[in-house]
């Protein structure tokens, strides 16, 4: 039987900190947030362009799914 674990908001907050500690210096990073994912939470990473092949964002941190999306360049209005 496959039991899918559901990440809590607190777990997602901790995972967000860990993701940021690994990629916060990347110029491609435009934002990192917590996202609703089914019945739980995930971490969403927004990038202006794909990261170099030697830089990886983990697909999971502990129990939390990490999703990356190319959103383009962010501009202040």
C-alpha cells in the first residue's frame, strides 16, 4: 500500500529555509514561497531562467515537495 505523506506548513517553512540556503546566491532566483499542494504544502521556486546543469534544486527536502518554475525576469512596478 502506498501512503502519500502530507507536508505541514511548518515543514514547508523549514524546507524553504533549506532551499534558500542552497540557492539564495543564484542570479536566476526570483523568489521562493510556500504553496498549497493537495492536502498539504510544497515549496515553489521561481527562476528567471534555467539553472546551470551543475546547480540542482532538490525535488524533495525531508517530506516536502520542491517545485521549480521558470517565470522570467521580475520587474518592480
